[in-house]
């Protein structure tokens, strides 16, 4: 009789550690690259300002 409990438990813990390590890695990388800094939403507003079809762009309504 073979017990498959230990391999499945080890696999589950390995998979959890791999996913948690990847999430932590990308979180720390985003901190280092400045994605969560004080100016993190500037690209969003710049994109909305440059978009001619945007609802927030007053130049579209001046025609």
C-alpha cells in the first residue's frame, strides 16, 4: 500500500511558496520602479488629456 499524502502536501506547499514568492518579487519590483509612488497616476491623467475622444478633453467640445 502506497501513501500519496506526503507528495501531494509537499507539492501544495511548494506551489504556494512559488506563487507567494512570485507575488512578493513583483510587488518589490513595482516599489523599486516607482509604480506605487506619489506620482504613480500621472500617466493615466496624461493619457486622458492627450486622447481626443476623451470625455474629459475640453478641446473636443470647442468645435
